């Protein structure tokens, strides 16, 4: 039942994003008209590079990486608390960029971050990010966490703006 609700919620959210992306104010301000060249990239496992509760990113970080040397440095920073550092995933920077979203250190478990989707437009892209926090009364891991999400996006995404929301996760 819970999986069906989650699936329906994601489908509804995608439909709302696509519907909102389909129209924009007309140049004369009289109504709306379709906007060409929009697409929605919903994150799937093939685009996800890393999704973890523990990282070396103790401060909030939002970054777009477009070169291999910067990617290697960020990978090492993300894994600076780990030994050995896992092998750096190969990214084709001629075709893709990497988005890194981290919320910094938290005093317990139950926090998270997820890049839900990226909507590309003719002049850029909008990344939709969800930050989650534990609900009131939840039993939590008493350990420092540093949630991070890393995804690959098409290089042609252009300038990226972010829309984020914070949700409180109920206890089960």
C-alpha cells in the first residue's frame, strides 16, 4: 500500500511539473502560450552517481561540475572521511555535467537530500530538490550525518536555477 502511495505521489508530482512547464506568460501579457524546447529529466538509477547519508561535506554544498579535474577533487572531498576512497566514477564531460547537492552536517540520522528532477528550457534548467528531516518523536541514529546526492545531467542544460522544498518524514 505504501509503495503504491509513493508511486502515485511521484506520478502526480511529475504531472504537475510537466503541466507547469508547458505554459508561460505570453509576450503581450494577455494569457499563456506553449513554451518550446522543454523536457523533464526525472532522476532514475542510471543518472544517480551517489546518494549517501555520510560524506565529507560538512557544509551545505550546491555545485555543478563540468570538468574531470574538478570532479576528481569533489569525489575525494565527498569521501574524505573514508579509507580507502572508492574509485571515481567515469563521467563523459563532453556530454554530461554532474550536480552535487549536500545539506551539511546534521546531529542525527533522519535527514536527507534528493535531486528529484531537472526541467530543461530553451534558456536553462530548473533542478527540483527535496530536503527531508525527521518527524517529531522519531527514533534517530545518534551520529553525525552529512547527506549528499550526486547526479549526472545533460551538458546542454544551460544555467541552472533551483527550486527546493523541505518535507518532514513521519515515523512509521
